[in-house]
C-alpha cells in the first residue's frame, strides 16, 4: 500500500467515532479544537468534548452513542469511503449551537494546572503492551480528583476497560501524589491515534493529549466502503467483545467480491421518501440506519440556518496530486466581503490560489495540488461561514522489473535490483519480512537511479542468506539470496619460536583467502596494544610483539573466521637476572626518617626467577621476624626495617643468582629527621595586594641541610591556613601577592629539609594587604590503587569576576620536573582519577584553577604519593532492620543484603549457629562491596543465628543476624466444658504444643448447634485459656471448638469439645468468681542498653537507653563511677522511659565510661557504655572514617522496642 504522510497515517489508524488530532495544529487543520478553546470549536462547527449530547452527534461510536448520532451531509460523487476514514471529519454547515454553551462553561471555570507528570506519547508493536502514567499533586486537595481517559476528543475509555484495556490508580501517602495508569494490552493496529487525559477537582481543570503509534506488519489494508462505517463493531466476528474503538478501521481479511459500481448511499437517502429508508438500508447492508438518519436530519437543519449564502460549499472535494480544484459559493448579498481560510489561516491571492468574482458567485482555484493541501477550508461572509474538506490522492507506484534470486560468496559485494513505474518513488526493502533501515554504520545501502532501485550489501556474510523483498504503494517483489564460504587452504603455517627478553616476536601465516581471523594465547583472545600489533594484509596474517616479556610466553593459535581450521605455534622467552635501581637516583641512596618503618622494595627480573640475598658488612640478613629482615618475591626483593635508628645507616648489598647468571648491587641507607620550626616572621613592607615577609632559619636542621621554606597565610578572623608557595623558597624572604584589600592577614613559615616539613612557626603580626588570588585548596588523596591515584580538592577560596571554567590536574614522577597533564580537557568537578601509572612509583600532584584570565597558582600535594593499594581494614554495615530479630513466614523468600568495606577484596565466611551453612538450602552470593543471603522458600529449620566473618589479611570483622521463620500454630491440646448454668457455658483449654515458633496472640472460639452442626464464631482474638459463652438458646445442645492464633494467623485445625453442653430450661444460680488484684509492681529493667559511641570534638553527643519499672525508678547518670550533678555541660532527659544524656561540645577530656543507674523500692540496675571523643582535623582522618566539615552533622536513627514504640536520635560524626 502507499506510504501515507504523517496526517494520513493517523487518519487510517484512528477510530472514526473518536476524532482526536495528533497535534494542536492538526486539530486546527481538521476543523476541531481542544476542549479548552471554545471559540475554535465554534468556528469548526463541532461541540466541545465535555458535553455528552454533542459527543453523540460527533460520530458513530458503538453502543449508547450510536442511538443519538445524526447523519452526516451527503458525500460528493467519487469520494467513496475515504472521507469517513478521516478522524476529524464533520460534514456540517454553519455554527454549532453548542459553541455558545461551551463559551459560557469555560468562562465560568477556573483553569489550573493539576498534573505534576503528564502522560507521554509512545510507540508499540502489534501484540505488545504499553502503559501511560499521569501523576496529580494532592497536597492542596481534600479528596481524590476525577480523572477521565479519552480516545480522541469524545470517547470515554472507562466503558472500554477489559482484557485489552486496564485502568489503575494508586496514592502515595508520603509524597501525597495520585498516580493514574492506563495500560493497553496486546495492542492492535487500530489502537493508534491521539489520546487525552482530563483531571478535574471542583472548579479546577487540566488536560493533556498524547499519541500512540502502533507499528503494523507489512501488507495491504482491505478497502473500506461507506456502508462499513455504519455497521456495528464486533457483530458476528471472532474478536467480538475486545477493545474495539470502531468497526470502521478494522483490518480483517475479507473475501474478494465481484466489483460493483459505487453507489452514493447518502444521495439515495437524501432523495428517497421516509417509507423507503428501511428498504435501502436492507439492500446496501446498513445496520446503523438510525445514526445515518440523524446525521441527515442535522444536515438539513443546518442548511436552513444560512442567511448569507445562497449556495454553500460542497461537503468535500477530491483531486489527484498535481491537479486543480475549484471551490464555488454563491452569496445572497453580493456586497458582503468574502474571506477564504485554510486551517484557520487566511488565504492570500497568489499563483497557487486564484480568486474570481462572477456576480454573486465567489470562486477560489487551487493549482498544482500537493499532499499538504489535504486539509479543511472555509469561507466567511459577514458573521457566517461554510466549510468543506479537500482530499488529495496520490497515484500508486508499480514494480515493473522483478527481483531475481542471487548466489554469492562471503566477503563479496551483492546488489539486488528492481525497477518501478515512477522516478524517485518511495520504496521499502525487507529482509525476511522485517524492514531494512540503512544507516551510516550499516552494511546495507540503497541506491536510486531514476526508476531503478538497488539494494547493496557490502561484505556479504552467511547471516545475509535470506529472502529479500521490495514493496511499493502498488506492488511488491521478492527474491532469495544465498551466501556460502570459499574453500580455504593453508599456504604458510605458524612456526615455534624461542626469543630473548626484549627482542621482537613475529608470528606469520598465509591462507588462500583474504579473510579476517582471531588470535588467541593459551585459549584467551589477544588484545592489541602499543606493544602488540595484529597485522592483516591480504592473505597474510601477522602477530608482532615488540620487546618480548616473560608473560608473552605461551601457546598462540590463529583461527580464520567462519572456518574450523586452526594454526598453532609455541613461544618461549628466556632472561638472565637483573636488578632495577632506576628509582633510587644516581648514588643509590635511600633516606628514611628516624622512628619510621622502611620498606625498600627493589624490582628484580630473570627467568627462571632468581634467588636474592641481602647483606651488610659481610653479614647476611635473614628472612624472618626480626627488626631488620628480608622478604623475597618472584618479581621483587624487599628490605624491611621496622623502627629506623641512626645506627642503621650504611651500605647494604644485594646478590641475585639463577641458572642464567648473577647480578650484584649496593644501596646506601641514611636515617634523618625533620627540622625545628622557624621563629615568627616579620612583615617589613605592605603594598596594594602584596607584602614582604622575612624570617630567621631554625636553630636545628634535623641532621639534613635546610632545602627551603613553605609560607602559609590566613585571614585574621579565620582558622584556615593557605599555602602560598608550592616550590620551596630558598631564601629567608618572600613576597606574598594577590590578597584581598581591606582584610587582615597573618603569615607563618614551615622549614623543609630532605626528611620533610617542620611544624609551623608562630604567626606574624596581623597586616592588611590588597588584591584577589586563590588557588584550589585542600588537595588530598582520595584513594590509591596499583595503577591509579584519585585526588580531590576544594574550590578556590576566592573567585574573581572572570568566574571559574574548570581545573587542570598535573603530576610528575619523583626525581623529575616533567609535569604531565592528567586531563586533556578542563574538568568542572573537584575530583579526578589519574590512570595508567606504574606500580610502586612515586608521583607529585598539583592542581590549578582555570578561568578566562588564565591558570591560577598551582596547589601541590605536600608529599610524593606511592602508587600502591593500601590495605583497608574490613567493616560490616549491618542495615538497621537486621539489628533486631528478622522474622519471616514459612514459604516466604529471604533476601538479605549486607554491605561491607575492605581492601583488597575481603574473604567472607558465613556460619549458622556455629556450623557452616548448607549451600544446598541457603544461597550465598558475594561481591566486592556486599554479600547476599537468599532463601527462596523459608522453612522453620532456617531459624537461627547467622554469623558473618569478613577477613582482610590479619584484620577480621564479625557480625551476627538472628532469623526466625514462623508458621501458623497447631490447635489447642484439650478443650473442656467446665460448667453449664442458665444460658452460659464455661470453657477451658490448654495451649497448643506447637506455637509456630512465635508467641500465641489469641484464640478464636466457635459454637455449633448439635442439630445443624453449622459453626458460628463467638469470640475472636481472645487472650486467655478460659472463657464464658453467653446468650445461648435454652433447650439447644451445643458443641464448641477453639482455634489458636499467632501473628501468622489461625491454626489450620481446631480442637472440639468431646461432650456437648445442654442448655436446660431450668436455670441455675450463677456465682460470680472472686478475682485477686493483679500486682503491677516491677523491679527496674533496661529494655534498650547503652551502646559504645564515637563523638567528634566540638559537636554535641547524646547517650540513649530505655528503662521500665513500677514504681517509676529514679535515674542517675555517672561518669567513671562519679555522679553527674549540677554540671552545665550535661543535660539529662527522661520521657516515657527513654533516658537521654546530652554532652555539649565534648572535648577529649569528656571521653570515658558512662553509667546509667535506675533505682526503685524493688531493686537497683545499672548499665554502662564507653564514649570516645576524636579530634578531626580538616582533610585528615583515620582510614575508613568519614570527614565532616564545619556545620555538618550525621544523625543515626535507632529504633527502641518499647511499649510506646518510640525513636531516639544519636548524633554521630
């Protein structure tokens, strides 16, 4: 079938009784307007969507709507059924009387936006599902709003809900948002079109339209005649009862009938007598006669209302593409001014639009009609107008030359060619029924040469073997393509090679065909790199490895693609021992700070791995656990000095030996310390934005010459110091620049030797400089691995008028001054990862802030960074809900996710009640950051204590989780009738043997008359094991049974009394039982203990616990066994049994053991915890601990299982 334009496609897919334009401008073109624009609806002659009576006049929807529908105006001859396929066609003349009513409605309604999320248009394939979602904010609404879903403008989809359409609504209490969903199930082609969602609440109204596209399968659509538009949908068809919007556009296979001359049924009805209507309907198969007659009546009624026009436009016109059409109206008064409009836009005279006046006739010609001229037109004369519609028809394209079956080999270029009847026609290609969509990266290309269309397949493969077809608007053609492989011969096989370390390895082979292939090493694919190259030139394949390494040794195999042939070869690499001292400098001297640990790792190489021996003064250093020891590995040897001393200085020797030879080296170790801080500096001169600072050298240089000085400054009112120089200042004078005018500053000095940086000097006297400058601050190391270093920093303190464009991160290796840019483009974030670094290397890092004025002064990291992953002790993060007993019912799934930390990847061990977990019943899945315990169907045997152990080398962390699997209880053991008097029966029973692994919450008691034995519930959720049943019928005989109940529900069976209770007519005297008063007194008991807590100096900390007792106990707080009384730094609270001790801005002195004591007449109870106060310096913290800046606070919510079910907040930092 011809490929329709965007508008035509909607017309074919949208149901006739619910016209719904795809876009607002389409609605305007079709002569209809949305419900919120009454004036446009009035011009279009259609009623607004909110009036049900007008909806019925708008189309021929099935069911109730078709009874009130009125017939449309007669179609012009030759128009056929296509006019009824338009989704927005309305054959009426003049203004609709409903327009005035709609104007009044919209004038009185207050429009407001209610949607927070509107449904979006989408596409779906035939047979698939799609869901549209709308959300409404209900924060200001007192009740649920009313929502309606429409197909087009009028059809309410609430009546269409069924197996193909489902409507759903939910309400989120926390966010107070209503969510409305419309799900279309197993979509069909005729479901496509425009939909609308309307929401109303009192005087508020909001609506949104969206489109649905259904991708239909290839094929032709059966012709639809005018009579099928008025046949009721689903009558006598296989799909009756489904979601059927209209029988007009149903795509069904119809039997080919003999062609009959087209009959205009509208003209027959218009000119026939009313007594002949039923005969005409029976003759032409019209089942919706009532709807046609109402439209005919409406047409005649509207025609009588026109006073300005003696003759109006025809209801519709049809013209072929490229043709000419003529519109004519006749005026009752030739003096009236006439204006022509297309889709609401006035038409001006041009070469395309020509206007003529002949007496009272007003004529408009449209020349060279195209598909965009297919639209609604109307003409106005005074206050009246009449409208029509123009249909532009495009001729079909035929296939004149058919496709031919083709055979080809893999890798060849294949062309499939056909010819059509028109130049540059729209042609679609298909492969096995699926459309081929060419693209820039696709192997499929389509060439068009006039009427000739060619499908080109570059580098054909076996996957291209298929049936290809071409389809036009008037025909189709298909052919089969077969692609096979050519026979392959091995001309030159691979050969085994033995090479020296560092030499080039070249594996070469040649096959008979120019095909690709894959290289593998030891069964794994070979990846190209700067050192390893894969070369393919014609039939020759090469694998070239420059600078052979030991790991390059192995079995190499070349496998041609699409063939089962393999070409193997073996590579062997040999190497004598070597010692790599490149990182130690020219004199091989290593300097270590006194008291620190030295771990000197020297890379070695050799094949086979050599044996390393360390010695000092002809005395060998043995491997073991001494303070000075050696550690040997296959690729390195390490000298370890735990606590460096001055006497450890000297020359150490390394001897390597293997079968290929020997190697020797010497290393000098020097033990030094940091210098003393300099004296307070003096500010000798101050300028606009600079000053001159001088100072004296420190008294003690730490045993190593002073290399220079670092200078820092800060604002007088601030405690934050900023480094001014990143390169050491060799002199005792420095000139700080770029300071803010009018702000007081202070300066301090650090002395630096080869060991490190001294403590800061006393700050200088405050001074006031000028100007603005600020490099990035707080450059710190976020994480380090064997090949990467992640740095983070803070933005500059001051940003000038030029703003901030980004940052540049640079690094250089220790011992060099060649700074390398880590990021090729500016980065906006204050965090970046440097990749591709060699392991065990040391790098310096600096960062610069860049703006339009250029780069700022760099911010250096003060020390070289060792590129080696740091061991992070393990830590388990137990979720809050697992800190208490985790309860699940039998048959439910258990899925627990336990996060943890640790580097390198920790080792995890799970146990249950001290024994290993049976993995056949319980699934354990571990990742780098969490472990998952999964039980598909829980059983009672799964209850118990589960212990998790996380181990990283010598560090171990443990955690426990209690899991209880519960089930419904068994029935009570014995039910007895204790007494019968009057209309009452006293029952007693014993609890069940099986409580379902949880406490019994109550019992349900039922009675049954012996005659009928129908059971009725007497008491539910009863907690005692005895009860009195009252109001029994005198003269009847009763049996009783009791169900046990827990949190899972009632027991499956009940225990019935063995004897029956006869309610005698002669009553007995009931004696009231005597009950003793219940003793509610209770000794103090802590229901929630104190827990060990970490606090940060300067931030408030709280200790919480809960206690119960009767009489109410007296609470006393103690620190280190000393009672806390009248101390303003402590505040104590007690509310509903929750006891809280607040420590205001604690210091390290406040750390210690805290005790809470509860005392009443029945006893005394105490509970203790430890509080540790840590001092967190900005940017410096212990491994695994978070960093909190000023003003930040983290609150941990802890649930305390009291009778009041309260919560407490513990501030932690």
